[in-house]
């Protein structure tokens, strides 16, 4: 068949269109449509990577079966028919898809992209629905047959295991989100807010005074709507006031677009109100709130607080910063093995790894125990407490450690995990002198929302941390100085670079504050904190 020709499916209202793929005729494999083996083959199962011919034929047959509404046949062309068949059946029935055209794109290896142009119908109302997805072809482990690797994202890129598509009267009314000043936050202008506002709608939509419309949505395994995909008939939105600041949010959206994978969050130190959250890519996983990554040297803010708490060193205490240092036989290095002389403030400003490890090393087991860093993070910064932000977030973790992992934790490596929101909150705590849990909607006792709390920083610790962060942002040798140039005072910052697995370039981290705004950013494979994440944070702080 010619590329671009339509394949009509008898008995169905669907059509499969091949675009860029020269699909041949149907082949039989042990009586089942699909694959690219010769009819009647009874040899041993084929092994090795799938061929280009197998990829195109298998994708063609699967899409044709799905398009025809033949769930059992389509499921049989996957490597998990028990899960796939009912999911494919639910796609048509649960979502109310009355007709569709599936257009296959040009395969890249074993991956075949395709576009679905569907019509969704409910209670006499119809609406067109278009989206893109992809599938992969693998070889069956026991049969050797080429099969579609089953994953819910084949049906829709936002589907997850156990979730289903539903069309009907929405479970909660829509909301018109506004910022803390009443400025509208339209999703087309602020794409990073889409998943955040979807989550806020599910929690607060019933209280905002709106009326539900007819929609298509993704429903999680527990029956909770998680993402609206299509609006067939709009309801009446209620107004939901958030803590977001439209100007700061716009700056955050623009800043993260400079990098393929970046996230930033901004918090008001005096209140804990979240003023911005942005991710690139904007759709999908909310890295700024839900990421779990080693924060690198930005963690030295907490380590410095721990050192003051346990009497290890004060900001003006003289510390050693050699090129390398040993801990239980493992060698830790400074960037390019630099060395310097001076006090803890200088070591902080220059981000000297060895100073923070060498000063503590003689005291391990003598007061500065393996839980000291985590205890300090929880006691003063609220890290380790359960935060009730208003949407799903991943709370920072500083677990108990042992051996060289303890030393690694002092410089933000090891088993420590943070995200941009956690690190923005740490800077906000330093600026204000005490932890105020970040939030998007004011605390509401009616639905059980209760903010996490922590002890305020001792005044001398707060002053010491502000002195060190200011040095990093303003001193000639400060690693954050260039990025923070032009950011209004009073200001402070800390850079970080975190090595992740086999990643050739480290993740770039940066956190800082200016006036009554604190922010933090992470740029995947961005390198030094001041080079990538630094400009993102600076742009957000300037907007505040």
C-alpha cells in the first residue's frame, strides 16, 4: 500500500492513516494478525533486535485493531495483553470516543510516533480532540514475536498505571485562578501552572462557587480526577485566589525556557507564600515541587548552621581548605583541586568542599553524629516535616548516614534529596530568621490542612548564615557574585553542582534571596551553579 493511503476498517468507525510509513499487507503469525513473519513459520522463536519491517508491520496492525475498537486483538499484539486489552476497551467506552483517525509518523528505530484525531461525544454534545503519542516495538521473550511494548502512555501520553479516561459531568467545577493581587492567571500565558491549578481545582473547586461542565479527564486508580484533557461544554468557574504573583511567575516562565530541563520556585520569606513555580518542559512532571535530586553545595547552608549549632566553627573561625581531604579512606576534592586560606565565610563564598568536611572530621562520633545534619534540617528549616502546600509536593530528605556518605552529605551529595521549592524555602528561612512553610492557598482548617512548623533560628545563627550568603553573592571571590550582579540588596546566595549517576555534566543548582523574595533553581546537566541555575534565580529575584 502506498504511504499516506487510508486503511478502512470494516465494522468500525475508525480509520488508520499511514504517514511516512510504507505499510505492507497483513501477515499471520500462528493465526493472529500482526508481526512480519512468513505464514506457517514453525521454526524456533526469533531472537535479536526487531527489524524495521517488524516495527512498521506490528505498529500498523496494532493501530488498526485499536482504531477498529477491537480491544482483544489489539491487546494480543502487545507484550502485556491482560493489562492492555481492558485498557484499550476503556479508552473507547470511558472516554466516549465516537470516531478517530490515527496517523502514524516515521519510525525512529523501534519507536513509532502517531497522532490521534478523535471526536468525543457525551449526552448529545461532541467535540474534536487531537493529541500525539508513540509506541515502541519489542521482541516477545518467549515467542520471539514483535510486539508493542505496553504502557498506558500509548493510549495517551498523560495516562499512568491504573488511571483511566473519563468523559462526563466534571466532579468539581472549574476555577478561575488569580494571583494574590487578583490578577488572572490564564494557563496559555502561564503553562507551568497548568498541573498546579488542576490539582488546586480538585481540592478547592467545590468551595469556589462555580458550576461543573462536561469534560474529558484522567481519573486515577482511587477515582480522583488528575488532569482535564478536553472541555465539551464549559461550566461556570469559581474564583480561586492563590499566592502566586503574576509578574514573578512571568519572569520564572521566561527564565526556565532558556534550558531544555529546568525548574524554579520562589517563596516570600516573611509569609511562606509561594510567588512562582515554573518548569521546562512545562507540561507533565512538576520538577520544582516533586523533584528528588541531590542539591550539591547549596546544602552547605544547612551544614554551616549545623557547624554553628555544634560549636564546630563560626563565620569568622579560621578553617583549612586544602585541595583534597580524606574521610574513612575516601578522597574528596575541591573543584579543580583549588585551595585557599581564611575563615568559614570565605570557604562558604568560594564553595570549598574540603573545609566543610575537614573541620567536622575530628568530631565525628563526638557530638557531630550521623544524624546531626538531618536533625538540624528538621529543627530549624522544616526539612523532614510533612508540608501541606495545597498540591502534591516531595518533602526534602536528609536521612541518617554512615561512613563516607556522611561526609558526602555535608556537601549535598550522598542520600540527600531536595527540589527547588525545598531550597527556596531554606533561603527564605535564612532571610526571615525562621521557617515558614511554603503554601499556595491560605491555611484552611476545614479540610485538615495544617502547616508544618519548626523552631526559629537562633539570632546568631541567622546573622551568621546571612553574612556567609551575602559574601557568596557580593565578595570578589564569591561563586554567586556574577549571577547576582544587579540583584537588589539586601541579598545572599549559594551555588551548587551535583553529580548524578553517569551524567557527564553535573546538575546546576542555585538558591538566593533579595528583599522579601527567595528563590531556587535546578538546571539538569547545567554544570556550575552560577552558570545556568544562577541566571534563572536572578531573573526571578529581579522581578520581585
